[in-house]
C-alpha cells in the first residue's frame, strides 16, 4: 500500500507532503494474472497495478481506464 500512495503522490506532484488521508485506498483486488489492483477513495480517475516479484514490488499508477499490454 505504501508504494501505491507514493506513486500517486508522484503523479500529483505533491510527494508525500500532504496528509496521508488524501491518499486513502478504497479497494484492493487481485486479477486473474496475479496483479494486484488498488483503487483510491479520493482519486477515482487513477488505479495502481502491482506485481510482487521475489522480494520486490513492481508497481505503476495509471489512469483508471488504462490497461497494461503484456
């Protein structure tokens, strides 16, 4: 969840310099390909997609209606 909030802060160009409540997470789900999808409560136009690989999290905050092409 930390990387999802940090990634959104980078898109908004605020970093983590605002109240953490603004980055509140609405939901976390896992799709059929093993990716986790996080939606934000206050920024419904974005989503965060992550994948856990070995001991690392690979993630990207993108517009909600976007899809990743493998």
